[in-house]
């Protein structure tokens, strides 16, 4: 579980293009707290964008 948290933190830093120690936690949590307020079509668009990022960047770095 701790390993997954560390990996997720590193992935967040990679998306934000910064060192993990410079991740703006307040901003990240603020964005996450607004997810329930998103329109369903926005959620779908963000998921598609996230999946494309996972496939093109994260999965590429694992191979």
C-alpha cells in the first residue's frame, strides 16, 4: 500500500512536471474536491484524457 502511494505521488509529480517535493498539494486536493461537481460529460472527457496519458506516457516508461 505504501509503495502504491509513493508511485502515485511520483506520477502526480510527473504530470505536473515538477519534483515530488514541489507538488502543490493544496491545489491537487482542491481540484480533487471539485470532482463531484463536474458534469458527467466533463468526467468522461477527463477520464479519456487520463487514459490517453497513462497509455502514452506511463505505460511507455514501464516498457
